């Protein structure tokens, strides 16, 4: 994309309404615009990151054997009466009446609807195991929406639901989700620690939240610092292998790590003192096993091998897709702006032309731009007639991980500068070498 | 995907509620499930086609130089008061009150919100031309939702908005949309004819609807049969070339083609009798130029080169993304089921194992399945323990354009059967040749 033809409305001033850094930078970098309290438009740069995150979530869910579908945003109230949650859910549920005065709601989550889909179409244990998920807009009518997309009212969530014949199978689904979530967050450059949590209105006994450590997090968390040394990395996972998924789950959850809701001071004190940490965390996902809580009242049953009919064992599993943009920025920024991890960056590299209009720099920039695109990358070329300082400030603010700077002096020696946004370190090299380096960096992802 | 692990709930019986063929087949092929009147879940097969259509729309909009963003589903009522449409829109607008009693609505279209984004961030003619679009769920509270996704209440639409300094530039944007839409529909295997139409509640003078001829269409259309002979084909388009876009627009719109709303009997009678046709059509898109209808009341102005401040010229342009699934099926089916055009098919080919459990056929099927996947294709392997007849019926119903049938008798002579869903013609060839043929077919798309 050429910046002269893009819509990137960056702000010079810090917006007064933004209390935390991710909200401030998302507004300043022209990523979002508030349309009503807790309701945002995703401007082109924000939308690009949102799509990259969504794509990673899809890929990792499909890799784990989960099947995508899409449920609507609006739901009939009657479905929620079957589970008993219509009256329980409280004011966060946005209730709507249509022109025929039918009671509807804007879905805050989808346990009821997916259970309805299941019971309408599945009848036999032979169709299990089954995990269905979707990525869809949800609405929760928060009393005090704040922190930008971190606590919005209309938000994008991945929610998945497993249907299994036995508790054992359902716990495998739980572990499978835990593993696939670890991989999902790591691909986004995030460390999200699974912590034993409280189940809240979803219900159920087994539940872990995934928390990203950040000083602006809404939750207080307590953990053994050794837990931050574990990575899934590039190990091969066979998602059908129950023992392997179980082992990963145990590896990541046996060290102490809890939110304040489940914190146990006695257990915490048993950790060696130098590893005893408390901090703040941002919740970016949660997994639940809740057995037959929905399948029983809603009649989601299957026939077993010996002809009996039993309610299925279920769980639900969510990733806060839109919220992740805020969480990533909270975890990765400096005082000049955002620092996108390569896995989610809106553009793979920025090209800064130090002397727009100069035939030599223009054609060198065009060549680099063309070469990156030809290799399947998505560069942003700042081809505006602006001062170098303004161009650098924009690139730093929007946080592209790599910048190629092209000026007449360097070109005289066949050199451009490749700069890492994260370290600030620049290296001089030929334009071809810079392209090759950027291609190599992304080939590994 | 292996069918044994997929969620494809096909129905044997014709659902009583479905009056038209696309609705019937989408239900029977397990593509959708109704959740409330005019509100559907997109089951895995339906969701896959929806995503393919969405992807084509994105690619062609980006190719035309249009920039994607995403506006929320809910909008504040006050924005619609500025344009005067809040009171005008009538009962099709779903009005909502949140917990603070603020008036909101579920967006039926986005002229107001995009104009708000524009006026908040753009100030100079230097930032024009600009076309922004999104693909987002909309809601129109139809009195009588029917025909499945063809006239649903919650539906997915691509809507784009151009902002230009002059009427001339805005008409170029209009032509650019017309051309990009022609390419979009052709890639989906559809002929959609631009017809002079009525502007309705959007407003404006210049507008064309794109209609797919089908006996179940809701509109009566009148046209010169010569118009159905024109194709955009693979010609190169430079979307910055005003004259070229104008020429394509004239080529496609100078022959008589109108909906009943703008039909002119005298002009129609001037067509040679043998080319005078009337038929029914399904609207799958519409483009509008409406000048300053929104920019003036909402204050979306820019500073001109000579320092004056003028309202921008705008247009809006929509494609009915979810409705397209219905339109494609209406245009492409037979009495056994759907016939997907290659451009939008949910799976590129089906593999039918005639003797599941036989080591030879199983391993031949696995090899074909693996080879197609290795070439970047997405096959559906029917690995269920079912009769051949049932497997064929499912494949015919869900409409994959190519089927590879693998049985022990053929394999003895190193042969499998490659069958075209459209023509029904089967050819015997080696498994390798069948894979190569399927790869070749999709390489051209």
C-alpha cells in the first residue's frame, strides 16, 4: 500500500479520553474511532490487524480439528428461557423487541444456540466427538465501557463448543483447546499464562483463564515465576493424542498461577520466596468444562453404543479477538508508539523515502516495494511529500516491526537502512539484501 | 476434510417451509439453520461458501483501489437524525434502547456513519479520491422474511462509499464500482446484468442494480437479449483510467435493460422484436451516485485548491453477500441438488470411496486426498461406511463441481473416475491424472 492513497488518520495529540496506552495509541495511530460508548469503527489499519488475529485464530482452531460455522448476532429470547439464563443474565444482556414485538437479544455468548443446533441434527454417539466454533460480534451492555477495545460493548469473540460422549472425552477437548490457545497466543507474540479461574455465569467446575501480564490489567494475579519460562514453541502436536495434550496441559498448569478470584494464600506461600510473584493481568481467553449443564435442560442427547440415551458432555472456550489488539499493544510498545509482533503486524515493513520526488530514491523505493510484494509480503510505502522526521514519527507510532529507509546519500553507495522497531538498531545494506532479510524474517512465521 | 469428522447434517426430506429451490437445497445440504424468522445460522458448509464469496468481494474491491475497514453493527440514533433518515426509515429499522436508555439501531446501511468518519478525519482535497468499504452484518426488520437467505432480516452486505471533490470524479468512482462488480460476479460464475433502477431510500439520480436472471426473482425485468452476450472476461482493467472504466460502463449499460420500476414501454418497443425479453431477476447489488445528499447536511466538506470549502460528492455501492448464495443456487442447480461454480465451491472436489475398509481403495483415496491437499486444494473425502448410492446422492446434493470415484474394480486397472457435476460426464483415468486435471481446472481461476 502507498501511504498517499491509504486512509491513515494519525493524531498528533494524545486524546483526552484515553486512560491506558493501548487505547491512546489505537486512537493516535488511526486504528479505531468511537461511534458510541464502547462501540468502535475499525479504521483500515485497525481492521487489518483484527483480520490477521482472526486468521491466526481460525488456522489454529482448524489445526486442532475444530469446525467453523457462524451463528447470527441476534437470538430469540425463548432459547435462553430454556437454559434459565434469560432472567439470570442481568442488565449486560441487550434485550430487543422486533416490529412484531417478539423478544430477541444481541448474543453475549452462544451456549444455548449451539446446543440448539446440536440437538436438531445430532442423534448418535457415532457423530462424536464434535467441536464447533465461530468468530462473531457479541454485545455486552457494560455499565462503564472503557479502555477502548479492551472493555467495549460490541466486541469480536471466538467461541467454541465441544460435544462429547463422556467426561473423559470432554476433558480431552478441554486440553486440546488449552494447547491450541497456547499456540495461538504465541503466534501473536504474546505470552498468555493459563490460570485457574472462576467460572462465573457460564457455569462449570474446570476453567482456566489465559492472562497476559501487563500493568494495566484488570485482574490481580499470583504466580510462580517459573511459569513464565515455559513455551510451547514449535513442538509438533497431535491433537488426537489424549496423553500428549494432557501432558502439555499439566506442564502449563501445575505450577501455581491464579487470579485473585481463586487465589489460595497457603498454596502461594509454599512457593520459594524468590519465585513468588504478584502482578496484574489482562484476560484474553477462557476455557470451561461444564458437563451437562446445558445439554440436560435443553435435551441435547445422543444414543450410546448400548442403545441408551444420554446428555452430552460439553465445554465452551473463548478468545477475545478484538480485545487482543489492546492486550498486544499493552504488552508491546514504547514511548514512541506501538511495536507489533511480526505475527500480527498490519504491514510487514515500512519503506521511508527520504527525498520524495528525487528520481533515484523514488525508483529505488518502487523497486523495494515491488520486490516485497512479489514475494507475497505487504509493505507500506510512505511516498508522501513530508519531512523525514514526520515520516519516522508515523512509522514509529503505527509500529511496523521493520523499516527500510531510502535516501540519496546511502543510495550513492548502494545502501539503504534496515531498522528494527523493537531494538532501534539500524543496519546498512544493499536494497536487495534488505528485501532478502525481510523476506527471511517472515518466512519463519 | 474427511466427511466422517465433518458436521454436514443433510436432510433426506424436503423441508415444508422452503418455497424456492435455493432455500430448499441450503436446508437439505446442511448449509443453514433458521434460528428465528429471517435469522440463520450458517452451518459449516454454508459458512465456507459465505467466506469464499466474501473473499472474492474483498479481492476485487482491493484491486479497484478501495480500502477495507469495519463499522460496528449498532449505531447511535443521533447520527441518523442528522441526515433526517431516523424518522423516515420506517419499521424496517430495528430500534434498540440500551441500559442507559440511549437510542440505538441495528445498522441497515452505513451512509451516516461513514460520513461521520470522513468528516472527523479528512479536511483537504489532497486526501481525495477516497473509497472506503466494509463487509458487515446488517439488519432490516422485514415484515415477511422469506426465501431463506434471499430475504433474511440479518444479512451480510458489502457496502462501499466514495468521497470525491467533483461530480466527474464521483462518476468515475461509480464506473469503477460497476466494473469491479462485473468482475466480482463473473468470478462467482454468475451473469449479473446492470439495469437502470430506482434509488429508493438511499436517494440520488444515478443508480444501477445488478440482476441475475432466475425464474424465482422478485423483480420483473425487461431487456435487450444482446445484453446477455457481453462478458468482461479476462481483459486487463486499469481502475485509475477514467476513459477505460467509462467505456466498460457504456458497453454494459447502453443496451436496454431495466427493472419494472424504471421500465419505459416506448424505448422497449424500439428494440427488434426477437431481442425483446422480459424475465424475472434477483438483485445482487446496486450502485448509487447521490452527490452531496449526506455530505451537505452532515458537514462533510474539504478545502479546495483555491481555499474554498465544499461538500464532497459521494456515492454508495452494495453487494448482497449472504443473498448471493441463494442467487447462485437459483442460477445453478438441477433436480439432484446444487451445482457450485468452481469460483465459490465449498470444497474443490469430492472423493468417493466405493468400498470403505478395503485396504486398496482406502489407500488410493488417501493418496488422492493427500495429493490434492499438497497442491493447495481443499477436497472432501467421503470416508463413511455407506452405500455408494448414498455417497453419490450426498455429493450431488451439496454440489461439488468435481467428483473422483474410487473403487476396487477400477483400481485393478489403475483407473478412477472423474465426474463433472455440471455435465454428468465421467472419464476414466489414473489417480495421478485425475489429481492433475483437478489441479489444472482450479489453477485457471
